[in-house]
C-alpha cells in the first residue's frame, strides 16, 4: 500500500514539475496569469510529501514488502536510525532531495505575482530540474520497488511494478554499520541537501535572467537570501561531516580529502566565491559575467557531487552502492553544463555592461583576487578528485591522489586567501590609497607578528603553523580594530557595548562576513595546530599497565563486552591520567561495534576534549590481554568546532537582520516579492 | 621588528634537521594507500593490515632501504594505485602543474581584459546608484 501511494506521489510530482516548466514559461511571456502556477506547484509539493511520507511509513512499520525497507532497515534498528534510513541510502536520499526541492519551489512560487516574468521563468527552470529528480525516482532510483522473492534476510528479487505480487521478507538487512553508529548520521545528510538544493534557486534565476536578456542585479537581489541560506547549511553540513569523521571513525582525523568530502567542499568553495562576487555586483555592478559563471559552476558541482557520491564510481568511506543512477546523473550534468554554458555564451554580452575596474588596489580588486583564489582552490580539488577517474577511464590504470597532493597544493592558496581576508574587507572601494590601508593595517600587523613570535617562544617549531598564527591573528586584529574604530565614534552617546552592537547592525551583510572571517581564522589555526603539533603513539598494554603519552598517562583497566539488539560491542576500559600517572582525569572507552549484517566492525574512538588539547584513543588491534591502541593528542582541537560555529553565525547574522534591503535597480519590484528579501 | 627576528631565529634551525628513522617511516606510510581499506593511507587507516604494513615499513627503513626501494616494493605488489602521490612525470606532472597553469591563465586574462580599455560610461542611473550606496 505504501508503495503505491509513494509511487503515485512521485508520478504526481513529475507531472507537476513538467506542467510547471511549461506554465512558468507561459506566465513569463505574459500569456497567462500567475495564478496558473498554483496547481502545478501544489502537485509537485504534495507529490513529494506523499512520497516521503509513504517511504517513512513503510520504514517505521517495518513493511518488508518494500524492497528499500528490506535492504536498509531491520527490526532491530533503533528508532532514530529507522527514521534516518529514509534518506541514508541511495533511493531515499533522492526522495529527500525531491522533497526539499518541492518545498523551495513552493516558497519561490509564493513570491511570484502576475507580471513577474523573471520569477515565472525561474520557476519554469526549477520545474525542469524537478522533472529530472522525480523522473529518477520513478525509474532508476525507485524506492518503492516491490519485493517479489524473499531471502533469509532481505529481498532476492524486486519489481518496479507497484501491483506485482508482493512478498514480505522475514527481516531486513539493516543499515550499513557506518550509518547506524552515531546519531550525527541522521543530521549530516539533510543539512547538506538543503544546501545543495538551495543552490538550485539562484541558478534558476540566473538562467531566467540570461534567457530573458535582463540587465541589472535583480536576479541577484532576489536570490541573495537563498544563496546565503544554502551556504549556511552547506557549511554546517561539512562541519558536521568533519565532526562525525573525528568522533566516530577512529582514524584520528576530521578531513581525509576523500572524494565524497571533496564533493561537498567544491560547491561550498564556489558558493563562497559567488556570495562575495555577488556583493560586488550589487554594489558596483561589476563582475556580472563572473557571477553567472560561478552560479552555474556551483549548481553543476552539486550534481557532480551527487554523481561522485551515489554512483559508486569511487570507492571511498562513503559510497557503497552501484546502480544505473550514475550514468543518469552524469548525463543530466552534461546537459546542464552544456546548456547553461551555451546560454551564457549567447547572452552574456547582453547582460553584462559594467564599469571597469579602476585599480587592482581596491576592494573590487580584492574581490576579484578572492574570486580567482577560490576558483583556483576549487579547480585544484576538482582535478585532484577527478584525476584517478579520468586516468582509469582512458587508460585502465588505477592511480590514487590523496592527502599528500591536496595538502601540499592547497596550502599556499590557503595562506594567500587568509592574507586577502585580512586586507580585502578594509580596502576602500575604487582606489585604495596606501596611506589609508596602512593606518588600518599597521597595529594589527604588529599584534600578529608579536603573537607569531609568542608561538615560537612557546615552543612551536613548525614554519607553516607560525605563518598561520600570524595570518589568523592579523585577520582577527584587523576586524577588531575596525569594529573598535567605528564604535568609539559613538561611545559618547551610548555605552561601548551598545555602540558595538549598533555598528554591527548598521551593515549586517558586511559584519556578518567579518564574523565569518573570524571563524575562518580560528579554523585555520586549529587545522595548523592539530596537524603539525599533533602527537600520535601506538601503545601496547596488558591489563594494569600504564604508559606515558605526551603530557598524559594511559592505564588499561580491562576489556568489556556489551550486547544489544542492534549490535555487539567489544571495548576496552582505560583510565586517562595526568603525566604523573596518579591523578585520574577520566575513563576512556574506545570500542569496536559489530553489526549483524556486516563482518567489518566499526572502530569507535573515545575523545576527551580539553582546553589545551584533545586526547583521542582508538582500538588498533590485539587481544583483551595484549591490547593495541592508538593514542592521539591534538592541541587546540576545540578551536576548529568553535571556528565552524562562528563561521555559520556570521552567515546567520548576514541573514537575520537584513530587513532593509537596498533596492539597487530601477526596475519596480513586482507586487508579490517579499519586501527586503 | 623584534618579533620578526625572534620568529626567524626560532624557526630557522627547525627547518634543517633531517628526518630520523621513525619520522621517515611515518612519512612513507602516509603517502602509501592502505591496499584493503577504504582509501586511507597506511599511517591513518584503523585496520590491522595497516598496522602490519606500517611495521613492515619501519623494519625496512631500519634495514637501510631507501625511499625509492620501499615505494618500488609496494608498487610491484599492489600496483600504481598504492601511491597516494601522483608521480612527478607524465600526466602526474600535469596534475601538479595544473593549478599554477590556471593561476597564470587567470591573472593573464584579468590583466589583458583591463588593458582593453574602459567600456561605455555607465548610464546616469548607475552613477546615481553609486552615489546612493
């Protein structure tokens, strides 16, 4: 029953999307009223909601006649992971994608009134994108396939025909062990998807603007909030992924330059460039061609990311499926890239008429440099990720590109970016006279150098780390100094605290960005210290033994086992002590989680987070009497997560207070547009 | 200025110490992929095979094997894919140089576009917008 309802929902969504594509076009040409959009949009939304609801109902009621349910869940799966299974595996993730797209389509449609040709055209584009995603759900990635022959566990044969004779498997296979090991797995994908799908909106408006030959910044103004929201969610999603990798995966790191991690980083880099570049266009009308190119690239990269993750084309920590989905996404990606670039090439001379850059030494110049650096960064990550694929496709050889390449090549770019982040935002527009810049930079530079010297005095001997400390301190000091300089002008009237708040509120877009830059600086320092200054030691212990590691001492108390319905756990109980091996800090319990559906156990570390450093312990092998563990000490690890939060907070600040939108173009705002949006 | 001196003095010696055996072994292990894991390096992968291979590398380093000999051994057994570093020859070299190439192209494009001269003066509306912002 759920299969049928779900499949019908998918079909309704396809119909609605196709209709939306057509009706949107008609409305944009003035041949129909905006009210005609309502029905297609409702079909899309209700169809998508029905599909998701049907899927979750089937999962939560353990309906093993649905092949997806039998493949990805089991009766022993805990509730939260059951719920998460709705999107954790291939077909379900596309249902979630479709649902988010439908909701966003609905929200955009609410802003489109009669006469709003741009909005209607954008909706048309979103409808066409929807045809692809819902079309996939109906064909190659069908979550409602019916189980027609059951095995001991799971289905042995399936059919896409909803009325086929359904057989219920006795039990499900259960989620992949990595997907039911930690609660974060339930949250990380939806965050990323909201970010990915959110980028569809600026893309749709950009295509609409190009197709209609519209000048000006209207499409940017209307989609600015969407782009910001998408960026915030992407940032969150990436941070959660890093945190999950650190807390759950036991290899002692948070970023592996894994292809799927890169798949999320690429759109993030390009969207960051887009947000900056769009600010310049809104303010000065420049960089229009860049903005079109960036938004097309961002959207295309979300498709590429989905392709890399879901097609099984790369074996990584994430991808564990293989199906016909890959070629389909690749084909759509090719279509999108070819079509968008063709439209761009045809129209860009019409829509870009901008004042030229007067001087490279200016805020505009800094933004241009920023565009170049971020694009370069993204390009490097892209070719590094794609290289093994391409080599294998063309020559059959299997090669690898891993951390050594990415770290080495992106490090200088990261330094350049940090420097640009420091100077760029305080460079005056049009022409930056050196004297002006120097007054804004002089004291922060001194502070930064002193802190760098301080780091060396404290014992840091790694050159890149000291450079990062100097650059990051420079960034924070420049921002602090500027905030201070603007606040003290008002200090006479109101208190200092209030003066600071007033400054922050007066230009939330700018100060939100600066807050995010502070977060970035913190992240840079944390990455540097936790990499260059980390200590790793493999330790062999018999019960009762204690071994010194860095400034700590680890004592092995004994092993333990645990059995739940979901999994069996083998772990070690260790006491973490101070260097004297007598003052106890806390108990650490790294463990191996074994799930019934897989022979490979998931090593789960235990982490003790402290102010100076994190102590991270994970099981590496051995037996209960001869235990082998990996002990890591990561200095200032908490700074990474704090920096991440601050970065997202900066994005939210830009969003939340942007009530007085500045209308920069001569075009009258259509009646339906949300004021200030 | 004093700060700069402190930093230079403090860091200069650090950049000249040669890698000892353990550090060399770790460096080699982190540029070799763990063959039966999921993409991590031998140094990073939390698997028993990775520990065994790491011990093997340490052993060979102590026996006096050169980096190239160890890499060669692994490549012969597990194929080219075990190297996490693209080689500095052929297409691998192209990969390493590509970012520099793109940087050059980008800078050149930006500079030459600017030298092409100003576009027609912005309309009065655009100028008014600039004043208002």
